[in-house]
C-alpha cells in the first residue's frame, strides 16, 4: 500500500483568508453591539480556546460579554451564521487543481487524512465540501480537544488511518509549528509554499506547488 498522506487545511489545501476573517468578525461585532476592532483583537487573543473548547455561538457570547456587550440569543445566532458562511466560502474556494492532486493520490493508492487546527464552523461545513469525499479521515482540533503541534493529535490521525505515525507523510505550510510536531512523532514531513511561505526556516523537503506532490511521492525513497 502507498503511504498514507496527512494534510493540513488552511494555507495548504485552501487559502487561509486571514484578512476576510478579520472583516467578518468586524461585521459580527456590529451585530452584537461591540467595537469591531476590539472583537477582532479578542478573536486573535483567544485562538487556542476557539480551536479546542468553544463553538461559534459560545465564542460570540463569551467575547461580546467580555467587551461589555449584552447580545440577545438572536443576535448571537445571526453573528454565528455570518461566521459559518465564511467557513463555507473558504472550503468552497478549493481549486480544481488541488482536487485533481487529491484524486491522483487516491488513484496511486494513498489513504488521505486531514488534520486541521480549526474552529467548529469549519468542522460543521466540512462534510458538504468538495474536499470531504476525497479524504478517508478528518481530524479537527475542535472535535478532539487537541491541537497541533501537540503529538497527541498527530497520533490520533494516524490511529484513525490504522497505521503508525512513522508510516505517514505530513504535508503542511508550517503554521502553529505543525511541521516540527509531525516530525517529533516520526512522520515524514513535506512543506508546501503554494499558498503561503509560512515557515521558511524549515530545513526539510519543500515544494512550491501541490501538483508536485504525486510525483514526489512516487520516488522510491518517498512513497
């Protein structure tokens, strides 16, 4: 069997949409009666809680409250839906070229897993995305209460694939120290720079376009 490949999501398979995220959070702030800049800053400051603890409504309710807001449940729900719509747009932005790469890997016999530091709205949107049916396994930090670069979440992805971490290839841009985290548990690590040159200090294998990956994995020492 060809080696399992575990992919990061943001800045690896799709753009991270960082600027749009801030814009949407600013719009949500107006819905719940707090200052846009303050809510954006609060979102950035609580990224770890949002990745592993709070769903979208909890996030809105907690952060608005910390900023002096008293939103109604209807306002919280409206703001949450704005964030969910963003998650759907980001997943829908996947390119045909990326889907072709995933299809080629599956044709070559590679089991595929997704491993993402992601908030609840992304996990909710995932099953209806064009990406989802290309993957055998999807592990989201918000679902398992673990996040990269902690070793446990990598081991969880490998376990769900039914293999040892050392049998897997991890592909990511390098955000959140994910490349080092994958290497620590014994995975072969490839860095992609197609969407973002996130971790230029990484000294391992790197490639500029995801379309390079199938051929790279066919090399005897890689795949």
